[in-house]
C-alpha cells in the first residue's frame, strides 16, 4: 500500500486549515447523506486523522457548523452524532447535478440578452442572475444561451435576442464570464490530481481509508471549480477549454477509489442506532452520464 501519490494534495491542504469546515460539508454531501445522513463523530475524527488534521480542529469546525445551522447534533449517551441540516442538504443537492452529471446543452445559435437597472437590491439581483446561468457583458446587460429562465425576483426586464459569427460569439462569452480564470482553475485541478490518476493506473494500491481520503479531496477540489463553471455550449467556449478533460480525470479517479472508500464506510460508519450506514445505489450512478 502506498499513499505517496496523496502526499502533495495533503500538503496543499495542510497549508489552508481554515478549509476544514468545507471538507466536512463535502464528506457529508458525497458520502454520508446518500447513506442516510447521520454519522458518529468518531467516524469523522478517524477520517480526518488520516488527513493529518487534529481532533481538536475538527471538533471546533463541527461545533461552528452546528452553530451556523449547517449541521444538527444528536447526543446518545456520551456519543455525538451529526447530520446535515436542511440548509446543508439543500446546498449540496443543488450542486450534485453539476458535480456528478454535468453536461452542456447544444448551442441554440443565439444569446438571450436582458437589460436590467439592478433595482434596489443589486447584490441579490446579481447573485440570482449568476445562479440562473447569466453572465454580464457590461453593467446592466446580462446574457445567456437562448432559453435560459429568468429568476423570479427579476421583474420588468427588457429581453431580446442576438448573435454573431463564431468568433464574435466566443468573444462575447469570454467577455461575459470569467472563462480564463475558470480554465486556469481546471488546469490547476488537473495538475494536482494527474499524478494520483497515473499512480492508480500504474497499480498503486491505497488502503480503504486512504481511498476515502482521495475520494473526498477529489470531489472537494473539483466542486470548487465546477460550481463556478457556467457550463456553456462547446461552440462558444475557447478551443482549448479544459472542462471536459478535467471532468474525465475526476470521473476516472472517482471510479478507481470508490470500491475501497465504500468498504471503509461499511466497516466504520454508524448512525445513532449503532447500525452501519447502508449503501446507496445512487453512488454507483455518479459520473456515468
């Protein structure tokens, strides 16, 4: 067994300990919620020890997440169990499709353009438009591939269509979304995880616990990039867009580490009734479409 292929990723993580809370959300969304949602704190502490993070750091992060409404704590005797609160479940549920089944739609040949004055709550409008898949070409002018639905809070907007030749459409997309920044983030993700993929393909064997560590770190880092991706049609993306190759890399590693990681959860994850967390068929369907 070897974890040398994980060490560079773990070294990067240890330089940013403030992200412990975010990894907790990732492990719940990726591994615990599909198995029922509630897990013994000791299971989580064992997982984070394998990442080199102290029990105290993890306990502090768990308490903070509970205080902020992301987790719910259940006490059974001297043991603590935690589950994602509705806020956390909703957040990861909305993200799951983009993480595990991401695919872009065909290019409809034109943009929908929406002219807004921003209204009284510009920040709320901006967040809603971005969440709906719109980019901003200039102040007040939003656009998306034709057919995008406007957020409910946007009223009285002037909406029209427009398009140009291939180079014009690509230039407009590059102006409206931070594609260069997202592309660079995809490339950093690939650079970080390609050695792990090569090692696994070359026969490196991870322990079941290290397989779970690899799986959660993989999804944690991929999620940080893919949720910023507007998932535009390939026709209006740069020719060297790395999104598809990054997804293929993520899917390949996920399939490699899934069996071992699930075995570790079978043997070590329990709920407040003392029963092992049951497997979910949902896991097997990830990255298959």
